[in-house]
């Protein structure tokens, strides 16, 4: 995919100015547009790093989650809960990881209807290699230092709480 040409102005600032003239000032419009553009940029950069491993960022996240689990396996329902995605998305993600040989599935012995997903040795190798590459490019956030990254996390936390992602302790 070709990189778009750089504009000689900030199109989001321009849109904010035009928005303000047309409908009045609404700072949240420029903020949401900036967040959505940042999402596009980061997802493109991160996906480009994990693509050579046969991964998308969603598949990478699932492998990391399995890596962090004590036994290297989790029920499919728990994966969806932790990644905050729909069960259909979990099934698709895990099935693609199974197809790559990075994950294995088996019936959950503790739940007759459930399925366990477990990371394979090949999956562990791939997640380690992809993680090294992602860390080398600071997950696309090299424009920020550690303190600024912590600030971004803190700024977005109330939004996630309000959305019901978790309850604050």
C-alpha cells in the first residue's frame, strides 16, 4: 500500500476550524477524529510487523493471552472476555491460529460444551519473534516517550471504564 502524500496542513485542524464556523466549537470532534486516525496509523504499522508471521494484531493478542495463561490454554469464552470481542471473532481468530499450527483446540474437560485453545511450541516461537519486532518499533508509538505513553493510557482509561470494559477497584 502506497503511503499517502503529506498535506501542507493538518486536515483535522482544518476540519475542526470549519466545523466551528459551521456548527460552533465542539472539541470532541477533533479529538475523536484524531483518535480514529491514530488507530488507522497504528494498526497499519503493527499489522505490517506481524504479517510476515502470518498474524494480524488480533491473532497476535490471542497468542499473547495464551502465553500469559498459567497452563498455556484458556477456554474460548475466556479469550473473548479478556480480548473484549464477540464469540464469533474469537472462533475466527483461533481457527486461523489453528490453521497456522500456532494453537490447538480440544474439548474442555471442565465444561462439556466448551472448547479450550492452547498455544503450541510453534505458536510460542512466533509470538516471541513477533514481540521482539513489535518492541523494537515501540508498537508504533516511538514518537512518544515512556511518560507520554503512560499519560495516553491514563487519558483513555476513563473512556474504557465508562464503556464498561472493567470496574475501577
